[in-house]
């Protein structure tokens, strides 16, 4: 399917704001499924990212070497904020980011490589996919799962855009953790928004490389649900409990899933 990154960003942001607007004071203080963060902290992180895209924060992110430490610093700076304050930042700066996201899809900018701390360099257009993935997963799983009140499910386009970021980011995020791979692995993500990807050895610095499309001679074919890939692909839930199947070399497929790292 054709991916509409800016459309996915707008739809996800609107759905998140609607959901978060309904939270009570107690809800904001509830521990989220992100270890060490409350619900308020999760939203503070999300708003900081949108806001930071317009400040020197973004340059610091590009030059940084520990994206998770940077995320924690953003949250700590907002420690004394109320839930309504972090929601206001997220809602307002999220809307302001949309024109920038649209500009990054245009010829001349979309292919410009942008480094994201230690997790690799990506074409500028793909940064929008990163926001869609991160913010959708945070609200639908880390926040809604902790509160026990489901958030709206992402649509097919949002799922497709999130998968794009995950797969393009896999080589750098996994790093040397997949350096042992010597044969192609095919990942078939089924359902609305799904796609097929091939993971191959031979990337830069001993990493794997990924490309969209089927493998001609995959040693293992992994099939799983596209809608829940963000959850089991980031190991928030075990892939063995997510209905994932492996055809071909079972041992290799399982080792790949255990070794892959996506954040």
C-alpha cells in the first residue's frame, strides 16, 4: 500500500490528544508500562520531541550517543509540570510539527540524511515515520495498557508507516546483535498495513541490511500480525505469545527474533 506519512502523523496525533484529554489527575500519576515513567512522563517525552524539533534540542539529538538518556533528561525537566501542562505542549507542538513533516516529504529534502543519535542516519522523510511509531505505541500500549482503558486502534496507514520505521531502523538499533546472521530471513507481516521485508547479512559495520520485498532464498520465513508488530517487535510482549510462526529453519528464525532490537 502507498504510505501517507503526514496523514498517519495527523491521524495519530488527533486520536492521542482526544484520548489523553479524558485523563484524570490520578491517571496522569499512574505508572506506565515504560519502566520508571508515569503516564505524565510518557506524554512529557512525546511533547518534548515535537517541541524540540524547533529548537537546538534537535541538533543535540543528532550529535548525541544515548537517545534513551536524552529522553530521560527531557522528562526530568518537566518533572514539576502537571498533566495538563504536558498535554498542552504535546497538543500544540504536535500541530505545529505537521507542516514541517510535510516539507520533509518534498524533493530536495526527503532524501537528506539525518542522524538520530546512536540509532542511525535516515532520509529526512522517514523521521515522520519515527514519530508515528513512537507516539502511537506509547499511547496505545504504554499508557492505555497501564490505565486499562484501550485507546483507538491505529488504522492501516499508521501501521504501515510504523513498520517502515521499525524495519529501516533495525540494522542500527540491533547493531552487532545480529552480526551472526549469514542467510536471508523473510519477515511477513500480515493484515491491514502489513508488508514483507527481507533481512540480509552484509550491511555496514557488520550489521544486517533490510529491504522491502520477499527473499528469493530465505533460510527462515517469519510470519506475524502487522497490527501488533510494534508490541512484539519491540519485545514489550514475547513474540512466542503473539501467534508468530516460523517456516524453514526454526532455530535460526527464533534466534533472529530473540536477537533483534527495535526501540
